[in-house]
C-alpha cells in the first residue's frame, strides 16, 4: 500500500495540504533528509511549525501556499505527497501540474484521495469540490504532464465514523529526460 511505499528514505519530501497536526509530514521527517509541509491555511502552518519546535524536528519546514502555486524551485523534491487534498482543489489539473513541476526527474508523486463516490452532501459538510477520482480521471488530468502512473489501487478507507468511503492510491513517476 501507499504507506509501505513511503517508508523509503527521500532527500526532500513535500507534503501538499499537510493539514492540522501535519501527521504525515512528521512521519516523513523521520526518514527524509528534508520535509516541506504546505497548507493554504496560515493557522495550520503556524501550528505545524509550533509542533516541530516542541518535538525538536529540525528537518521540517512549513509554508503557507496555494497548491497551484508553490514558491519552491522546479525539480526540488524527490517525493511529493498529496493526501486527501485533490478533492479540495479548485483546479485538480493545475494542482497536479504544480506537484509534477516540483519533482526531480524520476521522482515520485504519491496521491491518496477519495475514489469516485456519490456523497453529494460532502460538498456542503466538508467543502469538497470534487466527489473523488477514478484512475481514468487521474490519468486524464496527468495526460499532458511529463509523468506516468506507476501503480494505482482502490483501498477501503475511513473518512469519518459514519461513512467508510473507498480511497484511491496512485503512485506517479516523473519522466526521466530523454
């Protein structure tokens, strides 16, 4: 599954949409040289930095940015993680293009999101813009980008106690130069 894949050491991992507590960012910080946590919410970013200071995690930095325009250089990360953020993206295509831009050639984009579903009320209750994604939809969104889907799987997940919506996990590799 996705998490066994993330147990590898990376030079620089970027966690897009790290969320409150930045749990995955801290998990990555244990095995990556450097981690950049990104969230659009300034309070969230400040909270993650506070936790990093408390824990003495020196290889983690958090920045406030829109996932479509991240102020980091092209090709700066060998892992980009997007966990449960794409369904909040005003433009999933732009968000994925930005994630791929940040990757080194041969780098990995690990995408975990909701699989396609019909739970319309999540738009209201959780501010979802998209009702999940199929592998075909992800493939379509990536079609003009210099990358390819390595693996994808649908896994049962738990978003909240009432609903157990399946998730889709897609591992994308950035192309090596020809």
